[in-house]
């Protein structure tokens, strides 16, 4: 294909926002329309400010967070109702400490964080035998741009833990990996990113109730929905400790799994029909967020995401699902290979096998690398222009060109517009419209571009990129007739 491209002569002209190309290939060779224009996807430029912030991420600080959380003996959600735990034990003590950490980071940035503690009572259900108070703790770094600040990106982990019995309020439940590691990611993102300013808003969260049935995250997701938060991306970190079991040679410390739903949990029957009709089973907003994370990892190398095109691990769930159910884009980060002797197990040794979610199995530098990928993603999204809205593919006439339209009313000056595409069987975006392909725009922020690529053979997306190269996630078009 490379050789054929060399022999290809192409003339291109922009006519009123329409990209017109005339390709003459030699008779013994052809270049398909989808390869003939644009450029191969390549990593965006690193932002020195973000790169510097990532260097501040500290595996020692992460170790301190995880050690402190393990030190509360149990963080079982139901322990919030016990009266007989020694001081410094139980989930309420853990909530107090997390809140104090957020306050400490906020003091260091001149009060830049709004620290919130949201306590609610959950009524009895299968893993909650009596009315139980559950507390979410979070900190908001409000965006510096009054228009862009409406957009929010959220990172979360669950600070509750459990042992073999999820109703055990007193037994040891260290939860070092599940999920003090995820809380450490959330806190470390807060500590490091609160030293910067972003146009959009970031929210750093620690929820409880995950082990009882995703109660804390469900409460927060519903709050976000009811208060109309413009929540454009949620990163859930759960079991990101890089479990190290002596003798296990199959853990891969160079990667982290990123799970994303295909068909949105919130899709109505009509939306599901449209997804099937268009072949968009792998293009939910969560999936586009996952693809965006892959791009970020190439700009800021260190931890390779393995995109898992599945809502969560086989038949299992997590807090991102709560956000998916309310219609938000949300993904889950989890280490490559879990050790089930070190999750949801009473601490004990049987036949020489150590059980329990112990501190000693956590790899703190690994958690730091996961935190860096999270922080780079949050910072890029919060710096990037908003994703385009009303993205449409014009289908009035049947032809082999494709006309895309979108609006970008709130895009800051200097925003560039990229159309990305891939063949139907490709997992990731492959090509994008590079220099020389500019959409036509109106002052009101409506844009249009026509590409000589058949909509039948590719999936298109539109993303917005600012002058420094921060890119939004792509949005796939729906038909406009
Ligand atoms: Zn968990």
C-alpha cells in the first residue's frame, strides 16, 4: 500500500468547505478511498504542564494512602452503624481521613477544592440488613473558564472493603488492592492536578457501598443526573494494585485493562435499534472515552491500556456501571490479572496459601503508573475543547462521498476540527483529517465537511482539538435525512 501511495498523484482543493480530491492511480494498483486522504492517526503532542504534573505523582504518597486505609482494620460499609469498634477503626474513620486529605490538598492550593461529604441512608436490601448510612467523599476542582466549567470529568474509587463475609462489620478487611488502590489513584490525581488550573471541572471521588451493591456510586450518579451535571467522562479505578503474588509469572505490570460498554446500559429500545442499524455496537460514548485514553497513553507513555470491549469483567460489575445506567460515559481500570485469593477473603493461611487483600501484595509504583494515566486523561479532557454536538451524517443522496455536520457553539478560539475514521472491523481510529482539510463553519458554530470516503465501509467520528493539541473524545454521527 505504501508503494502505491508514492505512485499516487493527488490534487485537492477546498471549495466552500468541501474537500474535493482527484486521484489517479497507476493501472496495476489502486488506493482505496479511505486510505487516499487524511493521515494515519498519531499521538498528539505532550503538554509540558501536564507532563510536569505527572512527574509529581508519587508512589510513596500512594503507599501512604493505601497503608492508612488498610490501617482502619475494616472499611466494611455496614461498620458505619457499629458503636463498639475501637477508635480509628471502621469506615467512618476512613471517611474522616479521606475528607481531611482532600482538605489538606485544598489548603496547599489556596482553597481551590470544594470538599464535599454526602451522607445518605440506604434502606434494607440483600446485603444491607438494616438502614445504613453511606458516605461519599469528594472534592471538586472548579473549571477556570465560566463556559467550560460546566463540563465535568470524574475519577473514582471505592473506599469500602470486605472480607469473605460482606456482612462482617468487625473482622479484618484490609482491602489494600480492592479498593484502596483505586482511592489512592483518585486522591493522587486530586493532589497533583489541584496545583493546576483547567478550563473544565474535575471531580475526585471516594465512594462507599460498592461491595453491598454499588450503592455509593448509584447515589452519586443519580445526584449528577438529577442536578443536570454535564458529566462527560468517568474513570473508575477498582483493583489497580498490580497484585504481586510470589511465583505468579503471568501478571503483566506494563498494562492496565480499560473496560467499556458497547451498547449503552441507558439506551432506549429506539436507540438500540439505531445502534444496530448503523453498526455502532462498538461506539458508545464510553467506548470513545476508552479510545481517547489509548491516545493519551501514547502521548504520555508509561502504562499501556488494554481496551477491553466489554462492560466489565465476565459477569461482574463495578461503580462505572452506576454512571453508565444514568447515561454517562464511564470506564473501569483494573490490573491485568487478579488474584482471587487476595480479594473478598478472610486473612488467613491455608495449606501454605496466603489469603486476604494484604498490603504486601500491592505494587505501589504500578499504582502510580495507573494514576499517571488517569491524571493525563483528566487533564487532557479538561483542557480540550468540548466534544462537538449534533454530529450528523447527511444521507439525502446515495453517493460515495460523505458529508458530516456538527455544531461547536462553545468551542474556544483556535479550535481545530478533526474527522477520524476506521474500517468496520478496526478496533481503533486509524486515520484523521490533517492539514488541508478544513470544514466550512458559520459564526454560529455550525460546521460541515465532505470527504470522498464512502460511509458504507468506515465509521466516522468528529473530535475537537485545541491549539496545544488537547483532543476531545470523538463523537460518532447519526443520520440526517
Ligand atoms: Zn472493588
